[in-house]
C-alpha cells in the first residue's frame, strides 16, 4: 500500500485557505492572474502544493484554470449570480422548513441571539463591516444546521464561496442592510410560529431581494 503524504496534503490545504482569504479580501480581485512563481517564492514552497491548492479553489469555483496559461480569480457574471442565488434560495428555504419541525426552543433562542449580534454589527457607529459579513454567514449556516442535512449544508458552503466574490457589491447598497435584517426577523418569526411554509417563503423573499441588490 502506498503511504499517504500527510504533510504535503496539509500544506496544500493551508495554501488553499491562504489564497481563499486573499480572494475574499480582494487582495486577489476577480480577474487577477495567480502568479505561481511569485507566490511560491513568497511562501517558501515548491509549486507542486501551490498547484494542488489552485485545483482545490478551481473545484470551488473561486479560480478559473486555462490550459497552458495558468489560473485567475473567477469573474462572476450576473448570470452566475442568478444561478447561485436561485440554488441558495431553494436549499435554504428547504432547510428553514425542516428547522420548523426539528429545532428546539433553545435552538431558536440561540439563533435569535446570533441575529441580535448581527444587528449590533450593522450599527454604523459601533459596528464592523467584516464582523457583519461573518455573523451574517454564521446565521445562515446555523439555520442550515437546524435543518439537519449535512449534504445540503455542504452544497450551500460551496455556493456561498462563489457568492462571496460579489458580496461587497450587494449588502452595502443603499438601505440593503436594514432590509436584510428585517428579512431575517421575518424568518425568525415564522420559525417561532413553527410555520414551515412561511419560513420557506421568507427565505425565498430574502434571496430574491438579495439577488436584486447584487445585480
């Protein structure tokens, strides 16, 4: 049996995460070519783990690879965004419907506390944009947890990575933060009433409005 190179695997995963964060922070903006030689020298690694890391990001949709040309950060088109939002709406609406039957009162109380933290992060005087993004994603992922389907959550995680390529151009459009928070409250209200159809519809409205802001 061939030995598994655990250290090499750990290295390319670490490199993938580093590049992923550079992409999300716009240090590597959409359309930017990934300079393999420069990055390998900067990190003090060979190009082999770097190329493996790039393959991981390509599988996630964050990087586009061109034969004999290298790879660049994916540029998300309006059609891409529509497709991603449509799938997220479908999957997260299903999760919200399931959560109405599966979530305990303590689960919902914790989700409400998370939303209170999100509202605090949105405060223009004392809040933080990055903290808002972090908590907003955490809110959605926690709702997925309450739906209790790990395959659904895995699909959403991958789709949300693509959506992050455009996140700075959507939530902070005029008035969108306040609208988004109100939409979250509508989802929470439906969950509290154990209104599965209402929760699913509130999620669909949330993503429809998010898509309108994004494009």
